[in-house]
C-alpha cells in the first residue's frame, strides 16, 4: 500500500545566479515555477488507468511511473520504480509486482502496457536482444515509438504543471520521491540546454505527457439573450 500525506505542496523554485558581477542568469528549477499537488492515497478507477512510462538504464537508474488520466484530463502519477545496477529481469519483475499491488489494467495477453525510450531498441552488451525485446518477453508490452523532442516536451509538461486558474493538471503522489526530487533540481545549463543529469524520471514523464493533447482553457460561458438585453439597458442608462 502507498500511504500519502493529504496536503498540497506549492513549490516556487526560481533561483538567480550572478554572472560576471553585472548580469543575472535565471536558472529555472523545476521547469520554471512548479506547482505540484501531492495527493492522497486513493483508489485509481480502472477507467483512468493509462500506460506506464519507462526510461531504462543499466548502470544508470531505470525509472518507471504509473500514469492515470481522469475525465477532465488531469494526470495522476501514482507509483514509482527507480533502481540502478539491476537487470531487465529484475526491473520487469518489480514492475509487474507493483502493477499487481495497484490492480493495474492489462492487455488481452495479461501484460501491462508501457512507453519506453526508443534507445531501448538497441542491443546491449549483456544480451543479443534489445532491452525492448527483453521487456516484452518478460510480460511488459513496451512501445518505443515515443516523441523525444526535448523542448516541445518541456513546454508541454510546463502547460500541465501550470494548469488552469492556478490549479495544476498533474497530481503527483508523494511516494514518487525521485520524480519530485528531479523536478526540484532540473535546471538550464549552457547553450539554453537543460543539464543532462538526474533526469531519468523527467524523460519518461515527457514521453507520457507528449501522448496527451495540449491542455485547453475552458470556453467562456455564452451569455443568455436576457442577460445581453439587461446589459444593453444598463449602458443606455449610463450605469455600465
């Protein structure tokens, strides 16, 4: 079971660094001004459950999260697997174990479905098979056809974090400690490129978010004929 604190965490992480004593460079931490909702432990309806997303590593950590999307397009990041120095067999077993604990939905072949970095199609030194193939053979139906456009992905994640009317459209459960940590420390490096370090969770977050549509603002409510008539009368009387 995953026990979470029922509170809202709003993180404003804007750091300024002095450059040559004359200029300030804005290093944007946590993808600019992040507002994260740290949710309660709730049962995720099966109809909300979506795919997992995996950023595989050998010596580097393998990061995997379980994503759900409600009827309003709000994304829930429900659970996390994050370990380094382990085999694909180990990661697949842990992913299946966590999926069973969550009663996560499976396909017709009893496999959980996941996005995975397209680099996983390459063969590894430890095996003649690719990482994608190994995961598939071990019961994880991975899809390596992900959108890896870095800047478009960052922009889309920012949209979901900003949300509507100050309410974020991503809600991250507190047990996803590594994702939260990476969001807090993600920053720009030289040449307008993010620092490529401690970003394994953020990479697979981008892969998932890029499968979703851009958040849309609600259309303004259409005024009734009666209200329009009243406004017209008020203007004539000089009260508007």
